C-alpha cells in the first residue's frame, strides 16, 4: 500500500543542500565560520533519500524531532548563559571602576 501511495504521489524533491565554499574550516580553525549554525527546524525537517531496505522513516523522524527539541533547549540555555555572563562582566567592570576611584581619593 505504501509503495502504491508513493508511486501515485511522489514526494517533492528537497532543495539541494548548501555547502560552504571550499573544504570545511578552509582558512579558519573554527567550524562555526565554515558552516552556518544549525537550527532546530533544519534538524526536525531533514529528509534522507530512500533505499530499498533502509531505516523506518517514522523512527528516524521521531528521533530527529527528539534531537531537534534537545538542540533547541541547549540553544536557549546557551543564550541565557551568554546573557548572564555579560551581566556578570558588566557588574565586575562597574565594581572595578568604583574600586579604582575610591583608592585614588
């Protein structure tokens, strides 16, 4: 039944993946520069070409959704950590400036 449905309604071809110019990390030591950052949506909606005896598409999709959800949580935590880090740095700079002024007088 699945084969019949797929033959009657073929899936739209996914857009070709965009690859960075040059080899990975060309001219840089950081992967972040060589590849654009992944998003949870890119993970969630990633599609793979079908093979005769491949993996169960539903299991793969469920796993990709799980990974995407965890990835989104990690990204959100990273953003919160960066905000907190910035706040702490600013507070330290303010304290150092006040301490220097107090010692000059």
